[in-house]
């Protein structure tokens, strides 16, 4: 039986934390496994503590909030500024 999962699509696996090269899928898995704050995400996959001092943290927080509130992740966690 095929499961319908909104988060398993043919979308790109974006890099969220450029300093540590952590991809969206790794952060999503950490959140699904119970990492519901930034410290827990760092512990799970190393994101958020690179030389930039955490410029990805707002994006990861948005991913946490989206998953907790709606059960889905943003399509692109680091949308381009217009």
C-alpha cells in the first residue's frame, strides 16, 4: 500500500545550514524524531552553530513551527528574498 505523505515529494533537498552543509531532509527527520527546539536540532544533525553564528536558526524555527502547527514542512525553508 502506498502512503500519502505530503513531505515525500520530488522536491529539492535544500541546504538549510550552509556552514555545516545540513540539508532540509536531515532537519526534517530530526524534527519528526522529536527535536522541537534549536538545541535538539543541533544535537541531532549539527545544524545552527557554524561560523556565521546561526543565520539558519530562523529558518529552522519556521520548520519546527510549521510541523508542530500543521504537520507539514515548508516547501523551501530558505525562500529567496524578493
